[in-house]
């Protein structure tokens, strides 16, 4: 099997030759520690897992990757990234989305564009505070702007028809996007105080992403459409299940119909926090895979498998805290997950970005255990 066939076989509960080896990725501070502890400086970030696999004794050939098909959902034009104020230990910045927030002085606005590292921030102002802001924001989202497409989309689409690697389209979900515009606190109140405005914004985002999907599918049929939501805390979702069904489920369902109509086999969602209340709603929408299944939030993949059966596949689910403890702790963690790995529908990996309290020797040991569990050793 090639990489594409293997991913699809696992996520669709078929019979792969082995499970994709996807340990996770360390962010900047994590990689800096690993380099101090023996990771050679010439090993690029996207080659670290392959290098760890070889150190762990892996001999199977590396499978070639390749390009994906990306369509740009974000606002055009973006806001100017800039530093507004320097303080003794922090700075006030504006990010590309128009948010104004306070971050540590060791960071700059580029850290808020991509997940370069773990950055704590204090939100000060979000770009949509009233209807006038909302009217202005809508002008930044023309789905037919040609700048949203990759270069030479027809040629890229034809090249990807014979691909051997797994590819996906990625979009922000409605909760995620409204939070980006309005901020979490204001959005939480809007569900009660301004429900019609919330519906208007959700409908706008539903139509925007629907149009982008249809455009993308004219050039390329990906293996997966993945949406980001991040809508749960520890123990509970940020929005009640009842409100999820009322405000968000129609959008998720509409996208699911487009995805299934295009023949895309995997419809996946990402959310940090406890997702046990959300999985049944996602399944109603036609979503059939989710990640990263954070253990510290109370998620237990073995319990979810008993509750939801083979209606939901998972990616992630390895407790990063046990990885940091190393030794017998990570061995017990992989043993805990082995029955679900064997049952199918599960690609194990770190349940978020690998934090800097995970040492390089412990990470290599973890990769070795994961390679054994998934058939690579």
C-alpha cells in the first residue's frame, strides 16, 4: 500500500498493511531542546520524525510525499501585522486578522500567524465589535477572488490525480471563525443577546466555504476535508450541545452534503478539549473522523470506541504528559491504546503539538514504541 491507500484504509475501517506512522510535531521551543540533546542541526523540521524512526531501528523505505491542493479561505486583504506598544516584558501587537493582543516580548506578530510555538496571549480587541464592523469585514471575503487559488490549479489538479500521498482541504469551522472575528467572550454573549446576528454570520461563513469547496472540487478531489473548531474546555464543550444543534449543525450538515456529493471519503474536525458531548452531533453532520483527542481534557479513545463504535475514526490521542515522563509511562500509554489501534479507525499520535518538556531521548523511545504498535518495526 502507498501512503494514500493506507490513510484511507485506516480512517474508513478497512484493512491496511500497517497504520500510518504520525508521532506528532515539536514546535520551536521543543525543537531547540531536542537540538541541545542530540538532534543534529541539519535535520529539517519536516524530517525529524523520519530521523527518529531510523534511530529507533526503522528500516522500511521512506514514502515520498508531494504537494496538496490549497484554497485560501482567509480574508483578502489582511490587516497589517505590527507592534503597537513595547512594554518591559511584553508587547501589544496587531495580527493579520485584525486582533489586538498582548504577547511576551520574546515573540512578534509572526508567531500569531502560524503555530511556530506555544504563545500565551491576552486579547484586547477583536475586529468585529458591532454591525458596522461586520459589514466592513464581509468585503474581505470574495470567494471568487482568483488569489484564493493555487498557481496553475488545472495543472496541479491533473498532477494530483495520480498521487500516492494523502491530501486534504482545510477550513475554519463556523464557531472557530466567529470567535476569530468577535472574540470568545463577546461571541459567547452573542448567542444569547444577538442570536440573529450569530445566524447571519454563520450563514455567511457557510456560503463562503461552500463556494470555495465547489471551486476546489472542480480541479481536485481531495481525500479529506478537515475543519478546525476548537470549541471545548476540559470536561465540557464551550457551547452547549443544544446550542450546537441550533446554530452550528445546519452549517456542518450543508458542508457534509457537498463533501459527500463530491465523493470525498473523509470529513474530519479538529477540536481541543473534551469532545464527548460533540461527537454525536458531528456524526449527525456526517463527520467521520476527529482529532487531536486530548487526554488531559478527559477524552478516552477506548471509551469513545465503545460508545460510538466505528462511526467515528480518530487521529492523535497519545497523552503528551506521559510522553514527557518517558520510560515505563509512555510504554503503558501505548499499551493502553493498542486495542483501539488494532480495532482500526485510529492513527495514533501526540494529542497536540509536542511540548518542550518531552526530551529528545524520550521522543525517540516514543517513536520506537509507536512504530512497533503500528507495524513499522
